[in-house]
C-alpha cells in the first residue's frame, strides 16, 4: 500500500510538468561569448528559481547579480524564474531547464528550451565537371558542400553578382552518428548560354559563427558560333561623300572569329588593303564578354560606294555568320524600332479597321443588319397621306422590296420625292381627299378617272367622332410612287 501514494505522486508530477508554464525563447542560437536571457513564468507565486545549464544546476536569487548566471525577472511573487547568462560557453550547447517549486505543496513545474552554441563550419567545397570549356547548350551541374557546422550553414548560389534562383535543388543536411555537427550539400543545374561565358559561378556559405560569408567559385568558359546582334540587312548611316567612311559591325563569338570582306570582285581578309589603299579591312577588336568590333575603312566615300552592297563573313571553329551592308549619307532615323512581328500586327489592325468602315457604310446604304429597323420605320412614316378626317392616300404601284440588292436607298428616296411633287401638282387637293364620314363620290370626268386609276384610297377608323365638332386640323402626308401610265391616258391628259 505504501507504493500507491508514491505512484500517485509520480503521476501528478508528470501531469503538472510544463503545465501553465511559459518559457521564452523555445530555441536560440548563440555564438561563444554571447549573452542569453531565458524566462520561465507561471500564473502564481513561486518559492524558488532553479536553472540547469549544461551539467550544472543554479539556484538563482533575485538580489544576487554577481555570478556568471544571475536571476532575471520581476520577482518570485510574480511567478517568474529567469536566467541571464552573461557569456555563452561551448560546453553549454544543449538543453536549459528551469524548475519552479510553488510556495505551498510539493509539486514542482519544469520547462526546457534548446540552446545551440554556434560552431563555424568548414570551408565550402565546389564540385563541378572537370573540363575547362563547354559549348552552348551543354548541361552543367555543380555541387556545393559546407561541412561540420552547428547549426547547418546556409548556401546561396550566384553567377557573378546575380543570385541564381532557377535550377537550384533542395539542400540535403546530414550528420555523423553521435555528433551534433551538420553538413549541408546543394546542387545547381542549368543549360549554358553565350551569356554565361566568362562569368563566375559562386557558392556562398553563411553561418551564425562566421563574421563574413565564405565562398567557393569557378570560371565558366562557353564556346559558341558567331552571332549577330541585329537581324536582316544592315545600313550604315551618316556617311559623307568625299570623306572617310567606316563600316562597323559588332558580333559576338567565342573563340575569337576571323573575318572576310567582299566588295564586288574584291575580297579582303584583315589586316589587308586593296592595291590603291582606298579600302582597308581591320582586325576584329575584342570589346570584352565575347563581343568584337569588325571594321572596314573607306578612305574616301564616293557615289558608287553608296550604290553597292558590302558583304561580311564572320567564322570560327563552331560556325559562321554572314552580313549584307548598305551605305547611306542620311542621318540615322530616330524613333522606336519595330521588328517584323510588330509591323505585321499594325498592318493587320489597319486592314481590319478599313473593312469595318466599309461594312458599316454598306449596311447603312442598303438598310441591312442593324440599320434594317430604322429604314423600316422611315418607310412606314412615308407610306401614306391622311386627310383631316383620317383618310390615308396609299400608293397603288408596287413597292420596292426592302431586301432589294439592285437599288440603293438614296436613289429611290430622291426619285420618290420628285415624283411626289409632280403628282401633287397635277392632282388638286380638294379632289384627292374625302371626309371620313362621306362616301367616295363617283368621278364623272373620264380623263380624271383614268388619271387617278392608279390611286387607292383607304379609310382609317380613328375611334368615335363628334358630329358637332369638326375634326382637328391635322394633316399627314405620304409619299406617292409614280408608275408609268399607258399612252392613251397621257394623250387624254394633254
């Protein structure tokens, strides 16, 4: 039975370990000689403050500040147990534990944080393919290893001074059994381009125990065929007749290129001039980073020089590039240079705009598509003429089809207006209109009857009319379509 209280006490100790205890920080990295403050806190007063650092246990008293490890906090009555370590030692790497006994009772509360005493790693090692030169398009892979650091070092890759972000692999961290020192390795891979030539690949290691980063690097040498900087034929502007002229062409190549100029039947390989010294080919001038300036000198620019084409061939072990050059005495045009794709896009956009304008004009002229509704309303308004009583005089000729493709709306409207005026002049208004309440009288005059044979009268029902009140003096007009009359009617009218 005596073992039962001991077991109960052990279970209670396990339950309360770390319960309601706040420890700051949970983990810290410090160099040897740095200071560190660890604070443990509970929400009730405590009786004492004990701190275990390395293999030593320290009982910290608030009023004692002369030791290497002293009390830190607002006091035991506030439940704070803190330790200020003035100078970190190498052997203190590991856990730091605080123990807080309460003022009443025998159950103590403990908390633990992790202290990493930084240890500088070894020098970085850069592993890469053994060959000294590469070709454009080759795959390249390198590995950087930084050994034995605590904690592991941080690796960053650079190409000269530009940080590499593409082609970076995930780092791998390993450690020897029984050792807390860690080794980190990381790979980088990329496809080599002409821009990589001459640049330095750098593996940079950073660590808390280092005052400055450490680096390992190698130079990249990439060979590639000659490359032009501008596409298409070249024009050399700004030359003056009678003065010296220089034809400068910039190319990029590695290894160094050889050049050959062709002017008509003359072929010049630098450094060389023609017989009279009027044309001289200069050796390519290296500008750095694989760029070369190729120059042909004309002692005196003549009119025939402007009219001919000059050919340049640039070669090295990996390929060749050819150029065609023309001369111009005009100044180089200023403004934005457009490539072929931009010019084609502008031309297509202009053509689309012109087609849209033509379609809109055609649709408006023929009353098609989205102009069909407005033309129908215009035709309805002009399809009859009403009398004050409500009679509407309709045209008896055959109306032209709305969908006719052989007659334009503009010509039809002008002809209708002209013929309407002629018919109104020939037919008196009094005889052409009838009251809505009276029947249409018989026409005794045969000539008039024949003349108005092509006219149809229609009566509109306008609702109830007041016989005591005359209709309102309003008149609506309609266009009349003129139709050819037989010859007999024309003679009768005459």
